[in-house]
């Protein structure tokens, strides 16, 4: 995704990374709001400063699109043996570029970690201590590790603690206790953020930062700066809002308003498909319509059925829930417009 200037967010994240590590930072927001793009840009900018580059080491673990189902997968995610690392370097001249995606270890060490004869967290802590640099550890979509247990696949009768719990204990030690490393956890899964926020053991050790879509004024200015006529830019943003990937689509070759219409058709088709699936499964679509109406009218949801359906609409990414500010809205403005049309014209 293209990076457009987010001066306020950029300054705040830079200040966080320049300070002494003291808390886990959870960066959350709607899907495709630009969380990874923003943080990647901030880190790249900081690493251009020679002093910062020499005093910090970045580790970036991207779990998007990865299947991590057991302890062995986790070890492969965190660690790479020296030989495999050299082969990766040969494939890409810019492999390191100040950012590591693994902890480098000897093959024999990795085997000891896999066999649980070396604690992976103890090893990582020793590595961070030994390099005499402040660490910056980034996890993109950490919630994908929720179902992984330290003893394997979590199916044992007496499973050990979930990996995520172990990670959080480790993160608290790195930040709040030892001040060895910043830890940034990015997620678009707001249920995961809510679980963390309500966890009493993390309340005094965590901070939460929302990366949202651009406000309309900023979005219009971006389109104008990209060469779009001001009148057209205002019409476009009135329809799509400041959703970065939609703005990119509009800026691609072709008529901007035609692109907006295509995006609207996609949003509407996705929501109609959701209703169709419910009908095929013999489910009540009336409850979905009622939830939509209440969200549109900013009314409270009271029944258990409504709350269950609400959670489903969050998971389907039709609605967005901000657990820190306790707000509910449609994932995008086009989704809202599509639902309004569907309910008004009774096209379901």
C-alpha cells in the first residue's frame, strides 16, 4: 500500500520508539487502514539516522497469510539457522536493510530449541542483552498464534499455557521490567485487542494506538495532491471516505467516479452474498437486518441474538468495533451505503 503522510501518527510513533522501552504498544484499526505501511515507513525513516541505526535492532515478524499451528512452526517463525540465513542473503542483496525477520542461530541451537532443551524466550532475551542494542520487536497479526500451545497443538488433556500468554509474559519482561526492547503488536482483530485490554495482568504494561482511515479533509487533499480535480476529489471522498486502498484504486488509470461505482458494486455484492449464505443455511436474516438498522440509527443492541449476530458481522468485516473507545460503525462508508440501499429497496 502506498504511504501518504500521516504527520501526527508518524511523530507519535517515532517518539515512542526513541523513548526507553516501558510498555507493549498495541496498534490496531480497521483492515487495510495502513497500520503496517505506517509503521514500516516510521522505522525506515528512523533507521536512516546513523545513530539510531547503530543503537537499535529491528525484528519484524509478519504472520499475515502464514499458517502457524504448532510449536515447530513457531520455532521456524522466530529462528533461522546460519546456513539458511546465508542462502536468503544470496537471493536478496538488501535482505537485512536494518531489519531482521528471524533470530539467527546455529543449526544445533535451533534443534535444541525445537526439542525444548533450550527455552526460546530465554535465548531471545540473552541475544537482546548480548547485542547491546535496544530491540524493536514487531508482530503483525499476532492473534494468529492464539490457538498454539507451547507443548504442541493444544489437544493434550493438560495443555500448557497458550503461546500468546507466554509471549505476553515475555513482552512485559522485555519492556516493563528489563527495558531491553520495544514490542509493537499490530492487529485488525479487535476481539483480540479487547481480550488484551480486559486482561488485568496487562493493564499497567500496555498502551493502545488506533490507526484509522484518513479523515475526509486529509483524504481530499491527498487526491488533489495526486492530480485529481478538487471538485471530483470531494465527490469521491464523500462516497468512499479515507480508505487508503480505495483511494489507490481511484487513482489508477480510468475515470475516478467509475472506479467509485465499481467499488460500491463490490461492497454491495459482498453484503448480498452474506445474506445469500444465511438463507442457504436456513438462518434468520431478520436478525441481521435488525442489527444493521440499529447500528445505522445508533441504537443499543439488547438481545443475546443481536449481540451474537453483531460479533459475526465484526468477524465478516462488515462492521468495525473499537474496543478501546467502545464504538461500532460500518467497516467502510461504501458498506454503510450498500446496507442502506439493501434495506430500503428490500432487495433481499
